[in-house]
C-alpha cells in the first residue's frame, strides 16, 4: 500500500528527528547543571596549587627549648646538614617560603606535593592507627580526618630534623606534628596551623601559622643536585 | 677587569604582584658579603639552572687575562617565576651582572641582577631589600616589576 508506506516512512522520519534532537537536548539538560557548579564543600576546594601569602620565613617561638634541645642547636654543623644531601625535613618544608605546594584531595587520601625538593606527603584519611612497621622518614607518616571542612593531620615516624635553617629549632624522632588546614572559601585563602610536640626538646608545643593563596603559576621541577651550593660548604 | 666595587649603590624599587619569598639556604650570608656588591661586565660562559642553587658563569676580561666568575643564585623554579628561564640567556651574550662578592676571595658572587644591553633585557634576582631577611622576594606570578634606578643596570 503506497499511502500507508508513505505514512509509515513519515512517522519513521519524525521518530528519527525526535531522537536526533530530543535525546541530545535531554542529555545536555542532565549534564549542563554539573558545569559551573561550585564544589560542594571547602574540602574540594583545597585541591590546587598554593603559595605562601606573606613573605618571609616562619620562625616559631622556641624560648621554651629544653637543655637537650639547646645542646642539639649548639652542636649544629652546617657541613653535615642533611639539606646538603638533598634531604629536606618536614619542618623546613613547612617554614621555608616561596615554593608552592599542590594539594590533591580524594576520598581516602590527601596528597601534598611540594615543589621544594619534590617532597611528597600522603595523608591517609581511612586510617586511625599508626603502623608499627613503617620506616621513619623526612616527612613521616600522616593520618588525617575532617572536622567539618578543616583537615586535621597528625604526623609521626619523623626522622629528627629542623624547623628552621641554620641549626634553629630542632626536633627529635619522637616529635609529633599536628596540622589544621582551614580554607576560607570566599577569600580563597588556606590557613594552616602547625604544632610540634617534642617533650625531649621543648617544654611545650612549638607552633606557627601560615597563610597560603592560590598560586598563579605551575609547580616547577626541583631536581635537587648535591653540590650545587656555593663552594664553601661542599669542601 | 671591568669590576666596580661597592659602595656602588643599587637603588631598586621592587613591586610585587604577589608577595612571596624563597628562603635561601644558609649559604648566602655565610658565603657572600652583602656589604660588598660588585658589578661585572662580561660574556655568558655557561648557564646551569638547577636546584637547590643555580649558577651562571661569566667570562670577564681583565688586565691579567680572562677570568670566569661563578654567579650563584636561586633554584630553577624561583628563577622561572622571576622571569629568568633557560631561554633567557645564551652562551656568548654580553651582560652586566651585579651581586655580592664571595667572602673567600674566589671569583664568585651571589647574583642580584642581570642586564643584557643588546636588547635591554634585565632581571632582578637579589635578596630582599627591606628586611634584610635571608630570602628573596618577587616570586609571585612571574610579573616581577622592577625599576632599577642605578645607571649600571
């Protein structure tokens, strides 16, 4: 029946046109709202590259240093400083300025990638107990949790190190560091309160606060080269 | 040797788009005399941008022949943010550099500035001028605005 065939063909074309137009539009309606949406929480917005907002170096008050801590400072010899062997400790990673850090927040881990020495920290969010068989390191072992949108991180398993350059503010391998990462979503500022408790070297916590702003540049390579310092120190 | 010793004063006004600093390792003050700023005219012999410290070697003609001076400076990333990249200088470029002389008498300096007269390219990579802190400013977004008022740079 030619007429019926024509009608069927026309219906078929309509159906096809409907599919061609409506389905993509429907898909767009489903997908588009996801674009341009603000991340749901401040946690999501911590992901990114951050740089210290203020100049200078953090120099926390260490007037409550113990005799043992003072003795370590008195014995400091820059010629044997690990930094000359491209080993940067947790303390100086977090007081030295100018180098950005990239934070990557995921469900079970926050990864912090420092430009300085290309140091990497993994903050485990799905753990509550520190392992007993994990080797100590310059950056230690970090466990974190969220208190609302504040990331609270505890770090142990640190090798003995320094908070500042030039033999200032040592900490022992028994030190416990606590950090609170707080994001001001409106100002896009990240405030980090840091505290080191080390009863052997200090009669109370050593604390300092650093503010970070979003960095407008990439994280550059830092291929640390032993011996690239001035001639005096590697002699 | 075309070498001008301090107190040739470098008047610099630094305007920074984003504040920031790279803390120097302790070597700066230990090794270089901030009160002994020198100016060198020469040609670039080698550029080695690396971390933690970069070096730019300058050949300087003097009455006793050619002397190679080692200009020590910041790690690669800090230099890139200040506008000094691997593409900035080429071996053979004629430059004028300023910096703090090495205390031990070797031909070395901690670089403060580099100026290439051929195209008037210049960069400031010195220490902070305001606080005297062992840090360097101007690592914000690479838009390090510099007004060097000294006639040498």
